[in-house]
C-alpha cells in the first residue's frame, strides 16, 4: 500500500493559502488518485473535470505552483521529491512479498 504525503506545515504555507481550501482539496484527492494508480503524479483531465469547478481549481493549482499542465492533463510538480514513484512502490511490494513468503516457509518448516 502506498501513501500520499502532505507536508505538516502546509496549513500555513503561503502557496496553500493562495490556492485556497477548495483547490487544496482537489490537490489532495488527486494526490491519492495518483498514489493509488501509480501515475507518478500525472492527473488525467477527466479526473479534474469530474469535480465541480475542477478546471478552475486546477488553474489555481498551476498559478500557485502545485501543478503544471501540458494543455490537456496535469502533473504534480516535484512528485518524485515528495512521493514514492511507481518503481519504488512496486519494488517495496516485491520485497514485502518475498519477506512474507520467507516467513510462511519458516513457519511451515517449524511444524
């Protein structure tokens, strides 16, 4: 399982204040979407448009330096600086599966 990280000082950061509560809500939900689907911070247009005023809020996130856009979809800035990448999440899952398999094997041998 991957987690979306948010800075514990975000509540008082000028960028967050400038973006506003509604845009930060979109930012947060988009972050959990990206983490869930391992998109490395790519936010599809359909996701933004599925929320009321989504494109307006995305524009605020771009103006305040949270996101960039290629004219269609959106991208979290500095995703790999603050979040785990798809490659990192998959590697961690693989290691966890290996640990679990070794544990199960050791328990089977001990019976």
